[in-house]
């Protein structure tokens, strides 16, 4: 049985795409492709015992289908153990987050946190001196999704250099991490948002600083202009978790930004449609586009498993 050389280890924590360098991202994507190819081998896969004897805590304040499921499967398929940490311990009311982190690091080898404020996941990371902390989504960042997004794009294109993805909708956490990861992979990013919902200027500056191969982020008000000739169109829900009370108002603001057959027709003939899911069919995207041959939404969801396996291997190697 062939063995895969130990992957280069990352910094202690993965709180955003900015915790990676371009070489880290390239290695992670290569490793993700390897574990994806080896998955049919099951227990005979080279990494099947890579996390033997290791425990990974899952602390989720927000609901999750893809992130929780793929982490539980990834940990088990790497030979480790997934441990549920009740969400009440992320609040800081029963005991300080700093104390929760310092207890957990004596029992588990890594902690995956899905919560609201980025500051909270940063507190877990700062308080645990030896336990890697992984951001499974905050209001500001969704780096795990961005890893799967870039893997999906590069699987289709070979390399991302010179390609362009247009993100249409709210300049939210998904858009932030997509801009970071895509630029790091050499992929241009167009972001089309209504006034008042733009990607923060600081995010664009960060993406510019880490961009490879001349990639850049461009902002648009007109979605039609943003998608003209692009290689992929990406969207997300108009009201994220915690914004449900704004859903009716947002539906009016974002209606011109729906991804439909007409908008897709303005992209390159072989352009992909991407979505992080869950999707609200008939709002940000039509069912027709979601079910079209251009849609790679379930490939993105599948690749969450493989990129998260690679991340665990690189953090815990």
C-alpha cells in the first residue's frame, strides 16, 4: 500500500483564508485531490489511520448540514473520533470562553467552531495554546466553503489563472472568503451588489495583497455587467442566518440580482453556476439554473469533505 508523505504543517489555527499562503493553498488542493481519488479504497486508503487516536471537537452554535456532516465523515475516514461539544459552551455565560478552550485543549486535538462573531472563534484560538481551532463559519468569514469552491473551479479548469468568477448578491461572509481564496488561486473576482451591501473595502484590499498572477477584485452595481463573459457565476441567499427578520425587505432590494437563465446567458458559453447552499429557489436563483447542466452546486458540497480532510491532515500532521 502506497503511503502519502506527511503534508507540510500549517499555522496553528485556520480562522480565515488569510491564515494560508499561496503555497499552502496549492498544497491543500493537491492533497484534497489525492484523498478524493483514494476514497474508494476505504480502510485501505493511505490516510485511513492518519488521525488514529485523535479526537476533534465540534462546537456548533449555528445549524449545519454540509459542514457538520462532512467533518464527521472526514474525521472518521481519517481514523479519528468526532466529539460533539454542546452549543451552550460557546455562549460564554456558563463559563468564560477562555476557560472552555483551556479545558478542551487537554482532551481533544482540534476544535471546529461554527458561531456568530469572528471575535468568538478568535478567542478560542487565542486561549488554547496547543489545540488548533478551525472556523466552520462566522458572520464575517466562511473559509471552509471557499476551499471547496476553489477546488471545484480548478477541477473544471485545470488551473484558475486568468479565469473569472462573478459573485452576485450580498457582500457577506461567503463573498469575503471567496474573494480571498479565488485571488490567492489567481482567479479574478467580480462582485455585483446593491448599494449598501457591497463587499467591505478592507476585504478587497486584503484580496489584492494576497492575489497571485495579477488576479483582482472588481465591484459592480449592475449584475449584467459583472457577469459578462465570466467563467462562473456564484450566488448565496439574500438573508443569511441571523438576518431572517430582514428577509422581506431584502427580497425587494435583491430582486434584480437573481441568477436566472437570462443572466447565465451573458456569461461564457461553458460557465458554471455555483452556490454554497442551502438555496432559496425562486429567490437568489431559479430552479431552472440550479438543475441545469451548468450547475456544480453538489460538486461544491462534495468537495467540502475532501478539502476538510486535507485541512485536518495539514493541521494535525
